[in-house]
């Protein structure tokens, strides 16, 4: 059964997901109405597929587990050639493009992990694009912990290719994964990959299954940071990441690492977490919805009375730092390892200006 047929079959238009979702509420449509519009080839509805954050909250609240994100993703695949390949905003997010934003950011900030990347190593520490850019100090610190715990470790500083996949460019995503990521893992003699990024983790794990073991560093970090505690100040809340929604591996591990701190949960957390606003590259199609999404998160943060929002994804951190620079947001790794991040560059607008430059100067 196709994702469209499955949605039309299972969605009763009860409206529960519409109440929870910033996107569905804004367009005032149920998933069934969207599926029907897509089947009819309705142009207006076709445009909506790029406004879904692919966050999965609808599936988490739906009595019939309708998977709207999957439907939107498949629909993106059908029309990606038309909508995405020529759009400069999407293109700067693609690792196989010359104007790849992350490459330019690393060059501008002089970020280079070659010192921590020998020619051969058994365990690859795969920080992911956002961590490499927004906290190179945390990359080095985690690398040092892993080297002590595991022995042969090297930093593999590559994009996993998920932005291509999320934009519907499936064959380019596969070519990137096999031609760059897997080829590099093999060339370096790796057997396992450790990543602190929930996007990379959940994207790579099923795709590398049976070839390379994929894990997070948090279990190993627990030994190093021991009984990390905040001493009651600050009081934390934890923003869970969408890719972690259904398995909860990061959410549980991060809460264990922070178990010595006082944690107040937000209304939407764990399985029911809210997207930060960066999911699904919606910002390339609509400037307002991502900020509305981030605002919903800030409101729930304010309701808790906590003074610090802890995230475990640097893409979420970047989204929050740029949306509301005066709100205290920190990545769990920067907190427990006591190392700095590049949040100030984001808050001063330097990252945003670089993105605009890259988009303007694209060939
Ligand atoms: S919660 Fe499920 S059944 Fe209800 S409108 Fe949403 S997708 Fe349809
Ligand atoms: S995946 Fe997220 S943004 Fe998309 S419809 Fe579901 S809840 Fe809304």
C-alpha cells in the first residue's frame, strides 16, 4: 500500500494531529485532505509537502499511527527535481554541491580536524556537520574521551547526506552515502562509527546495518563525567530531538548523564517533543513557519520556569540561538564537558550572513 493510500485509508480526519502541529494548523488541513489533494494532483496541495517538518509528532499523537512524514517524504521524491534542485537555499545544504554551507563555514572559521584523523583507525568519531561547525572544541574533547576508552579512534568529518534524503533527492543521497561515507570508512579500516548527532545516528544506523556498528558516545562519557551535577543551579529543561522521538536512545542517555541536575520537563517532551523549526528544511520554502515552531518551544520552556534549555542536537541549538539569542540554550556536551561553543557567531548573525552570501553567489 502506498503512503498516500495508507493515509487515506487510516486517517479519520479526527483533527488530533492538526491541533498539535504548527504546519497542519497553519494550512488548516487534515492529513487525509492532503493525501486526497496529492492524489488529485492539486498544485496548491503539492506545495505543502515542503512545509512539513518531517518531525513525526502527528504519528505520535494519532490513534491510527498515520505516518504523515513518510507520506510527505515520498511525495517530495516525486517532485524534488522541480522544486529543489534549482533552489539556492536547498542547494547550500547539499554536501555534493560546490557551495555547500558547512564546507564554507568551516573554512571561514578555520575548523580542521586533520590532527585527530590518522590514516587508519578502527572507531570513527563522526561529529556530523552541525557539531563540527558549532562546537569544534566539543569534537576534540569527545574524541579524547573516546581515544582513552576505545583506543584506535579518528575523527571522520563528513556530512551523512540526510539533507539530500529529506529533500527527496534519494539517488543523490545514496550516491553520497556509498561514494563518500562508506568509502571513507572502508579506506580508513573502520569497524564502528560513534556519533553524537541524533540526525546522523538515526539516518546512518539502518543504512550501515551489518557493515558498521553505529553508537552514541554518551555511555562512554558517563564514566568520564562521573556524577555530573548542576548543584540545583541552573534548573534545566531538555529539548528532545525529533529523530529520537520513537526510540528515545539519546533522550534517555542524556537524562542519565544529567541525573545530578534538577530537570523540569516541558509539556511536549520525549515521544511528543516539538520540532525546533529546522526539520525538513522548511525554512527554504517558508520563512515564517520555522519561527512559529521555535516560538512554540520557547513558550513551553518559559512555562517550566527552568533557566536553561539543554539540547542534544547542534542543529536544534543553532535554530534556537538564531531565533531568540537571549534565551539560554546549551548543548548537553558543552555543559558536561565544560567546553565552549560558537553560539556567539550565530547570535551576531554571522552565520546567517554567510548563508545569504553563498545563496547570492551561487552559479
Ligand atoms: S490524528 Fe490521525 S486520524 Fe486524526 S486527523 Fe491526524 S492523521 Fe488523521
Ligand atoms: S510530520 Fe510534523 S510537521 Fe509534518 S504533519 Fe506531522 S506533526 Fe506536522
